[in-house]
């Protein structure tokens, strides 16, 4: 059976949101495994790979303090606690995938998936915010995507007067070009 990782990420986002809400409300029964198991049940058949969901959920939950510290300087005008919970959890998931699973999930995919979650579940400008923060993370982590370095293939001492685009911006631009030519 094929895996539907986009659906898996939606389930993880829902579960992270629920876990955070219940913990902040002081619910002592908020259990990661129970929450994720309950949220998987309606989607188990189309989901396919439930292991991906559990790994992503446990990975993000286990790294929340680290991820929040990493995110602080990437969005300095927005203290992590002032970011809406849905946006905060999308950022955590995206950063986790960039930082800890880039051997399994290409950085471009991690950013694009986070942007798509933001479009579906965030406010009007959430996707731009997510794209900007994760684009910064991509560059700061020095990640390589599609055979290029994070700084566009330039040597460390080269500069570019243009503001660097994020991966999701480039992908959207390519989609727009293909729509025009079709």
C-alpha cells in the first residue's frame, strides 16, 4: 500500500495542536500515544504508513525545546509563545524535518509541505511567514537540495545583491511558468 505522507503530516499537526492545547489547559491525561492513535483511526486505510506519523510526532515532541530555541532568532519579532499555536506547530514540524530527517525527506519537500499546511490551516499570511522562517532555517543549516548548496552554488566569499529566494518561492514560480506555457 502506498503511503500518504501529506495526510500523515495533517494528522501530526492535528495531534500536536491537541497535545499542546490539553497540556496548557492542565490536562494530566494528555498522552502523545493516545492522541496520535485516536487521530489516526479514521484515516488508517488511506494513510498507509502509520509508522511515519508516529516517528514524526515523537520526533517533534521530543525536540520541542530545541526547535523553539532554534526558531527564536529566525523570527525575532515574533516570540515563540505569541505565534498562533497552529503556526508554531507547523514551524516545529518543518524545522524538525529540515534538521533531523533531511536524509529521508528532501529539504524542498519539507518546506513545501509546511507551506501547504499553512495555506490549509493557517491565517491568510501564515504561508508566507512559514516560508520565510523555514527558508532562513534552510540557509542557516547549510542544507543542500537538488545538487546545489544552500547559498545557490556560490562560494562562501561570493555575494549576491538580490535577496535569496526560499525553496517554496522558487517552486511556486516554476509552477506559474508551467501554467502559462500549458
